[in-house]
């Protein structure tokens, strides 16, 4: 029984990894379950047995990628410039993939679910990473919202694509914005004391 369970789990992981690879390299519309099956070296019914549909596979791929992304976002809590550097690195790598899927968000509920989950994870990561800088009380929610706005990948894309900033310039700009927010919260708390 254990051997069969291990084989089933290994097959599921192979299908999932094939899905990760294909959804990262291609637009949602260009990925078929038949492509996933071929890449995973399994039959189409095997893919369907494990995931049920392309949408369900996409959601599971997003969860897998999110878990990997949060591990890749290792930064010392409170390190503002370190957070900017790490985000710059991640955005440079992920921006083409994100952009392919962001434009599908309104059309495809599975894509919207996957992106929503990633946004919640990003917001949580910001709250954790900047916890030592955030104002307490009612201002915390607004402060996290400001961090989300400053670190939104749309902003990064605008800097890099539309305004022509280099990756290094965009990273410095992001770091400056984050430091300005932290300084603002610090000055407000000093005024209250």
C-alpha cells in the first residue's frame, strides 16, 4: 500500500511540476492538459484524475509557486533596503509571467483566484517584514495598504517599461519610497509622544 501511495504522490508531483513549467512559460490559453500530460509523461486521464480540470491545476500551480515565492523572499524583518532589493530581484524575474496572467484576471475566474491568493500572500509578507516599522492601532491597516501600493508590480512595470528606469534605478526608487513611508510613520509616532 505504501509503495502505491508513494507512486501516486510522485505522479501527482510530476504532473504538478509539468503544470508549473508550462504555465510559467506560456499564457493560460496556450496550455492544454494534453501538453501537461505529455510533459509529465503520463496519460490525459491521469492528469484529470489528479486535478480534475485545467483551472484546478492552475490554482494548485499558483499555490505551489506561492509557497516557493515566500521562501525566496527571505529578508531580515525591518530591513527596508533589503526588502527593496529582494522585491526588485523577484519582480525582474517574474514580471513577464505576472503580466501574462494579470491581463486575464477579469476574464478567467481561476486566474483571478490564483492572483488573489498571491496578493494576500504579498500583503501578509509586507505586514510581517515591516511589522517593526508599522504604526499601531487603527493606522496599521492604512500603512499596510500604502506598502501594497508602493510595491505593486504594476508600479514596477511602469518604472521599467514606460518610464525607462533601469532595474537598479527602479530598485533605488522603491527603496526610497519604502524608507519615506517608514520615516513618515516614525515621525507620526514621535509627534504622539
